[in-house]
């Protein structure tokens, strides 16, 4: 089962009012185990950056109403590709995998707006798994933000000073696995990481290099032999 844990950063709250995506970050899971495959891109929104949005993610000082040189850690966007240049690659990466998103309706409306504007196929809403909805169902009445869930599950998010799509998707992947029952709900027995990442054969058990020592006693062995002898020549244990 392939899943993509995904996050976006935007210029605001409503694509129909002119807001755009400025960053997409995603990590791939296979049978609930990270494969190491990621997707990350910054996007030129072809518009200015509101101060409120910049205060959240720190992306695009060159697009502010009063542009300034970027400080350490800030990302400029004027030299980044527009969504139409990366949209098909993003759509290919996602494929038909389930998308694990915190507050899925927000990111999905932006992704599908951008895909629609470039004439690409949209992503069905039922392809998304909303971790916000899962958290609210599991912990009714409790805070369900990503930071609150990190505190609940003891997940380190100390590097999350500003929102960043790739970092947030990596953190969300850990939160998601805790929400569905643990960081390795299948105990890692479904497939090896290398096989999953390359789409190879599923994991299969192999013979032990050294046989385990017998655990029955000599008295138990003698009692069993006596029992088999009473069954006669056709006893299962006497067959070659």
C-alpha cells in the first residue's frame, strides 16, 4: 500500500480569491514504512506575498509589497518555476496513492485549483486521508494541531520554528503512524524497506542459518516414543 504524506504552503486561504501554492513537500510510505523517497518544490505564485502568510512560513521576501534581501533560511521565489511547470511531475509522483494530509480539505482545494488552471487531471477528494479528522475522532475535545499531536506522542518538532512543507510532512508521517496505532503497525513484517522502495518482491521468511535446540526433555522424548509404538506400524511418525 503506497501512501504520500503531504503538506503545502500558500499565500493565503482561498485559491478562488487569487491565493496560490508556494511550496509542496511530501514523503512516501509503503505499508506504513518510509521509503526515503520525497518530493519537494518551491513555486513562484506569480503574485505578491501577504505579510501574514510570510510571517507563517518565511517564504518569498522578494514578493512582499516592500521587497528586501532574504535573510538566512528565507527562500526567494521569483527564480522558482510556476506551478504549470511542475504540476505534471507532481501528479505523476502522487499517482493513485492515498494522500495523508492534516486538514486535507485545505490542501486539496489548492492542489486541485492549481491542477485545474493548468488543465491537468484533478485528485479525487476520497484519495485523501485527513489526519485532523482522525485526531479529533480519537481525542475528542483535545487540541488537534500538528504541534499538539507532537506533544501528545512525544515527537520532536523543535526544528519547526516556521512552517515548511517538507519538514511538516516528515513530522506528519510520524504523527500519522501514531494515530493509526504505532510507528510500525505491521511490525515491519510486510516488506523490507529496500524492496518497497524499488517496487520489488515482498519480504518472505528464510530458513534459520542454525536450527534451534530442542526444548523437550529426555523423559518427554521417551514418553513420546512409547506413545508412537502403541499406534502400530502405520503411525505418522514412523513414515519416511
